[in-house]
C-alpha cells in the first residue's frame, strides 16, 4: 500500500481507496493564474462541475491495471500474473506485443459522448498516453502507437483514437482534456535499456547523462506539441506522473515524492508556453507539482474533508479500477450522487472514470449507472452547475449546501437503499434575514416553511413524500 500511504495533507479524507490507486496529495501552495484567458477558462471549468475520465490502452486486452504491471517495483499494484509472469523480461515483451493484437472494433465515441452528456457530464479527459508509453494518438515520435501498421486497428478509419474521442465530445459541447503521462516506460530515453529499469523513475541519472535526458525532454515537448496543434481546440492538459519534476519541487513530507532519486526537470515553462501559444487560455494541470503549472489540484480517489478556496477536482473511478477489468464492481448511483454533492458543496469538480474494454466499449452497467445519474441531474442540475461551494452554512447531517446569487440549495441525501425523505427537515445556521421562498427542485407542490432566527423548518406535503421527483437526493431551493 505504500503508494497509497502518501501523507494525506490535512483536510484530505482518504475515502474509498481502491487497492492499488496512487494517492496524490493536494498542493499546499495554490497559485492563481496571471493570464486572464486562463482565469476565464478556469471559471468556466469550475462551473461545469462534472466530467468523464477514460483510461484506455493495450492493457485493457489483459484486463489488468493500467501500465503498472510493467513497473519493476515490489508493490501490490505492480504485481504480474499469468503465463508470462515468471520472468520480468518475458512479461515486458509480451505486454509490448499487445500492440499487435489491439483491435477495438466496437469503438464508437459518439455513443460515449451521448451517455456522458445524458449523465450531465460536461468535460472529458482521455489518456492519450499512459506511463507504458503506448500512444492512443497518431504521433510521429514513435511507432509504439495505435496507428502503427503493427496494430490491427491502424487500418480502421477511426484509428486515431484520441482525435476521434476529442472530436465526438467536442461536437457535444464538452470541454476537452488530454491526459498525458510525463514518464514514458517505452522510451529508450527514459528507461534506457542499457540499464535495467528498477523503479518508475529513469533507469539512469539524468544529471550524469544530460544528452539522454535532453532527448527525452524534446520527445515529450514534441508529443505535447502534436496534441496541442493537430487535435482541435483543447481546454485542459492533464499531466500525470508527478515524479517527473524538478528536484527542488519535491515535498519531502510525501512518501512517494521523498523516494524520487533524480532531478527530472521536463521544462514546464517551455511546454506551457508552447501549449498556450497554440491553445490560448489552456488549463495546465501538472499534478502535484504545486505552483504556476498546476491550475487546479487533483485529489485522487478521495474527497477533501471540507471546503477548499481554490480550484480542485477529485478524480474517481466508477468501478474499482482505472483500467478495464472484466469483473468490475460499480459504485451505486446513490453513492455517486453522494460523492458529487459532497464535492460540489466543498467547491470542487468531480472527474469520474469509466474504462473502455478491449472491444472498444464500456460495460453495460456503466451505461446504466450513467443513465440513472442523468435522471438525478436532470431534476437537480440547477443546484449543481454554476454554483459555488458552501463556506457559509456548513454540512448538517444528510444536508450539504451550494450557492448562487439570490438562492441557496440545501441538498438532502438519502441513505443507500432508502429513497425516502422525512416529513420535516430542519436547517440551522441559515444566515438570511428573511427567507422569501422554499421549493423543491422537480416538484410542483408547495412546501410550507417557518423561519425562526437562523433556523428554517421545512415541511413536505404527504402527497409529495409519496411521489418524490428522484431517489438519491432532494434539493431545496431557498430564496432570500
Ligand atoms: C493513479 C494510478 C494511475 C492513474 C491515476 C489517475 O495515480 O496509479 O495509473 O492514471 O491514478 O488519476
């Protein structure tokens, strides 16, 4: 678990850890952007609240963890199983050979965009390249890519998968984000085969072999440049693999950062300059590297314990795994609604991961969940989108709050499997002189309510209790 044991900076709840997931800490030193175009996009992004993340690569063919099984660290999430597991080299060779069988013939990103839109999601982040280095886009920098003739899917007219995903979601008005792994375990300039790789880090010391490292920097720059020039309008560059960072940015209070042996300065100023020249206002998310190039912070598989005053996003899996696994166990709709309302009331965004399988489609249950989440969002979206988190009232039992000018939303969440609301709901610490009206989103019936000082008692009529507009949570709109 030590990748997980990362010190959780105060305020981060280590909730719902899923076995192998790497825990990212939140940043201590958030820096607001100075570029007004970035600020504008950041606010636009904060308003949309809910996005889709997809981890997809050749690893889906084996139904194993994304990339990590080729990382020679003695950690649970790097475990190798199956017929090649006996020797590391045999395994790595077989893994890289997955390129020659990758053929997701059911690939249909319009279907995903539609399901995500109906769920109420408004942005997408897609793995253009994960740590294993396999490119889901048509890069000129390597032939370890989906469009190489060795890959059967290369003959498919939609073989440039990342481009197809971005176009399909953009056509549905999503904001578009490219997940890109800074580390690349296929590149001979990162895991230089002269030395066997022993950890997730380069197999050599960049300070001793600056030419090699410079080549790696150039390679990274070129790939990001391709993504920022040939893939249409991009909104987010989501950079993963926080151990690729300048040594002086290492936070020694964090286990996994303390273990970084070398300076791995990838020259973010140069990358960000180029990226924003091509994509004005682009959000750059250099995860865990606090400062100028981390436009928002990204707690992973966890929700901060309370309101945070700067932009943040929890990334979480709908199932247990970031990558496709055949027997997935999906979170209930009730749970997702609970997480989403926790996140939004604490001022963050939720980026929910669904993983495509080797055939190019999601599990059926993933569509079902998204559809149910969408039914809830159709009724309650007003309490979610374009709201602000609550630093004013404070969570009360089942209830969390969001705000808009002139209205506060009190969202009462159901217990799992219950789906019912008590006949009276009492809210305290309501700071408004005079509440003018209280209603329930999605309900026509009038509610009765009584304000006494800062206490507001809402009574829900019998008929409404019997026929509530949704199951998972109910939003009271308080106008004042
Ligand atoms: C964890 C996983 C990594 C994944 C990331 C997504 O760090 O180890 O593989 O891409 O989470 O947030």
